[in-house]
C-alpha cells in the first residue's frame, strides 16, 4: 500500500525499515564470520571394529569364571585338598616319623632328648606326690599316707572310680576281685603265659602302703604294665583312694556301718 502526502510524493510503508533491517542483518553476519571456529565441534569417535567389541565381551565373560568357580566351591564338597595359593609356611619339607636323615651322624631325623632336660613346670622334685616313695640307703621306702596335695573327699573317690573303671576293671573287675573280662577270657582260652589278675581285697594288697599302690599304677608290677604315661598324677592318687574304698566296702568294721544297714549284713 502506497501512502501519498500533500505534495504528491508516495511512500511504501516498511520500505525504509526493511532496508535498514537488511543492513543490520548483513552487518551481524559479517561480525559472526570473524569468530574462530571450534576445531572439536565436528569431532566424532569412530565406531570400533567388530573384532575389538567381540574381544571386549569375551574378556568380560572370562572374568566371571573365577567368581563362578569360587561360588561353586563354597557350596560343594570334594575329597581333593583345597587350592593353597598363599602358603604362609604351612607346607614345608619335613621328615616323617622314623625317617632317615643324612644331616646327622647317626642317620636319625628324630633327635634324642638332651640328658637332664626338664620341661617347664615339669620338675618333679616331690617324691611323695610324683613317685610315692623316697630312696633311703639305695632302697625305696613307700609312703603310707596320701601327699598333702591330695585332698581325700567324695569328689576324689568318684574321680578314682571313673578312672578305675576305664583302666583297671578290665583285668581286676569292677569289684576288685580280679575277675575282669580280660582275665576271664584268658582263663577260658587257657593262655599259657597269662598270670591271674590279683585280687585287690587280698591281705597282701591291703597291707601295702598307699605309695606302693601308686607306684604299681605308675610303673606296673610283674606282668602288669604301668599306666604312668596314660593316667595323670592326680588321677593315679584318685584310683588309690577308690581302691581303699573298695577294700573298705568288703571289710568294713561294724562301727562305720549305719545302724539301719547292720541287719542286712551277713
């Protein structure tokens, strides 16, 4: 649309502003073209080749194998020894029992104990408690009473009964009469070298001092083997106390028997 003023001059609206606008647009474009271009704007990583992707996936799967194997080992059983990666001196070269050794002049791998060696807390210098006798003039003199370390009470006798039934009753019998199952079997088979187990109620055994009975348990007597390596010292004295209780049960005087039981005795 053309607008006409009073002098007859015509003007198209917007023509001036349009020209002005084009001028501003061109100037803005020229100003933008002067900025430095970012060299990383069009940088794109190329897709890795197929073999590289495949290799990566294989390595990921392979890395799971130790985890799966460890999990299976935790829930499964096997007779094979476990894998021992960190030894920590657990497995070392060693000699087996009675194996020869070229290191020592006698050819033995097991070295004998040094003469006179005493283990810590193993000094047995109390003859009464550890041996039951004292050597006087080259001859043993057995102690008649119990050592001061031993308190004779019901608990000690019950302990002695327990150990007696484990170690002694097989030959001497539960009642101490010498008719245990081992003795009965040997007599039944008529073993020529078998010696009748002694009765603990015989006058000979009853007259022996407590130290003598203790020494018999420790070192044995005649064909009876010693039990010093199997029975601790305190338990040996407990067996002595129980043997005395057994002897008393078969030959108790009337003044120690309860009145209500006297009528049942023969």
